[in-house]
């Protein structure tokens, strides 16, 4: 059987980065910058007030105190968006709002709380020194600074940065669009009644959500029965609009395992047994020279674990992102586990922080159909290929689930 690392390396070796697209900012979320972005102007672009108050000459208020307040004439108001129409001379000030440009001559801001709030004249009860509550032009960013290097993933703060330097559109490798298809004649849409022998489709929902968790855009392509023509037609239909296709089911040894049947020989598709549990039967390849296709095993826990191990890293690679920092922690087993050896065993488990170290409790139910044990877990214990027996108190690698 093929080793997990070898299969992952083959997948990552086949992945080509998505071509950059110019997107409007609202569409760019989760994209990875394909250009460095520099600030065309200083930020702030002009000296402005950090407080609602009065723009003054610091020298005028240098001696102001509770016991000997200073009274100044108020020339007028400067709101944010105004152009700073007043010149501040000795004895005069202007009422100013947060973000409004500092008027010529003024060199300090007195917050309104230190005054009587007057509009024709104002009495000031505390002193201020030059520069007080003034936000200087360029103190955040100077013009020409690279504010976001190429390769940055755009989250809320980065999109805010782009808008703050005036960018409306940006070149990014977008979040991969991933079509998710369940296969199986036994599958029924949740919400519909199930008849004898039928079950509700859970994989297409779980995998679409896993795509979102991994930074992609998932689309459910629904579920199709084990009909070769229908399966092939649905996959072909998605090739034009998807960057990645994920199927579940139909890749093992069964008489109706049609995914393997219809995709074998197409593009670079290969179907292999990977030395892991769950998730042994795997298929991967490129169709149309472009679209990575993952055919994951149908058992729900197998499909989910396969996604975490193989698809999640591939989605990052499509955007040109470096491999994710390890989500593995070392933890002490609270119960013994056994493993067949010769394969990597991913055991569903609950990881909890304890004093100075993590503890991990393996779930009792480890069947690849047992979704309850998976939904009650927050981690996978990773038992290496060469280990068969672990005792309570042994330290193991644990992969935290997203
Ligand atoms: N003779 C052998 N039989 C099996 C082997 C083997 O090596 N030799 N491997 C087993 C392993 S391991 C796995 S994993 C499964 C993989 O099966 P398939 O990928 O062919 O998937 P199906 O046969 O279509 O379904 C398997 C199982 O999963 C349920 N399923 C499928 N899709 C969904 C879905 N969308 N939502 C919920 N449940 C789903 C399906 O009803 C079956 O119970 O093969 C073993 N057999
Ligand atoms: O490999 Mo299957 O995925 O163990 O149930
Ligand atoms: Mg099967």
C-alpha cells in the first residue's frame, strides 16, 4: 500500500496555483494577494485631531488650570471633511471634531471635557503642550511603503488596509471553488423521508462545510445514484465552473462502485490503496489538465479524515500558500489504544488541556461509519505506521480538528 506522505506529496506535486484574478474588494476576501500593495499617500494623509475639542496654540493654554482657567475666542467649527478654513492666532481657537484637519497655526488639541464647551468663546481649565492629541500625517504609513506583500491572505483587517490606501480592486489568487458530489443510490436528501435501505446524505454537507473551514468556497453538487452515466455527466458538468471537484463513495471493491469505474483512465486519475485508517481507498488526478479531482471513500468518517489529510493542504497549495503550520500537539493518552500496524491510524478523540500538558481520550467508537464519535471529537490521535500498542500515559501526536 502507498504511504500517506507519498500520496500527499503526489497530490501537492500535481497541483498548479490558480491564476490570479482582479477582484473588487468585497469579492477578494480569503484570496491571496498576487501583487504587493504599496500606499500611494501618507496615512493619515494630513495632520488631524484625535479628539472632539478645540484646536489651540499650546502657548495660549500653557498656564491654564482649574484655579486659573484661560478663555479664548472661538473662530468657528471644523468638522471631519472640512478643509481647515481658519488660521489660529494668539487668543483664538477653533472648535474641532475627531478626524478634522488641523487648522493652520494650531499646535495642540484640548478635549472638550477640559472646557466649558463654549461656541463663541471657550474657557479652558487644563494646559496642553505642543502636539497634544494631534495625529500626524504619515504616522501610520508613509507614501511608498509596502503595506501588504504578495502572498498575503486577505482577511478583514487586510481588506480594510486595501480600502484605506484607496484600492478598489486587487489581484488575488481567489479562494478555490470546490464542487462536492455524493454518490450512492441509497442516499436521500435530509428533510426527505427515508425508505427501507436508505440513509440521509451527510458527506456532501460535511465536505462542503470542510471546504469553508479550509478557506475555499464549497458548492454542493448534491448526490447522484450509482449510475455510471449520471456520475460522469455530473462531474463533467462541474469541470467548467469548479477549481476542484470532490466526490465521496464508489471507490472501493463493490459491484456498484461506479466512481472508480467511470473515472479510471480519464486525465491523470489514479485509484490507490493508501496505508491509513480510515480512508484506505483513495482516488486523485487532474481532469482537463487543470481540475484536481479527489474521489474520497464513502464512509463518512473516512471521507472527513481524507479531506483533512489530503484536500485541506491541496486547497492551500492552489492559492500558493505555504503548508499550514502543524496543528499537531503532544498529549498523554487516558486509555490504551491498539493499531494494526503497517498503516497510519487516525483515532477520533477528545483533547483537553491539563496542568502543564494535554490529555487525550480516544473515543470508544472507531468505526468509519460512526459519525457520532466524530462529531463528539475535537482531535485525531495519529498512531504511526510502526506502532501497534500504546498504553495509558503514553505520549502521542494529536491533530487538532478545525
Ligand atoms: N471488499 C472490500 N470492501 C470494502 C473495502 C475493501 O477493501 N474491500 N474497503 C472498505 C473501506 S475501508 C471503505 S472506506 C469503503 C469505501 O467505500 P466506497 O468509497 O466504495 O463507498 P460506498 O461503497 O459508496 O459507501 C460506503 C459506505 O458509506 C456510506 N455512504 C456513502 N456515501 C455517503 C454519504 N454521502 N452520506 C452518508 N453515508 C454515505 C454508504 O452508505 C456505505 O455504508 O469500502 C469498504 N468496503
Ligand atoms: O478506509 Mo475505510 O476508510 O477504513 O472505512
Ligand atoms: Mg463501495
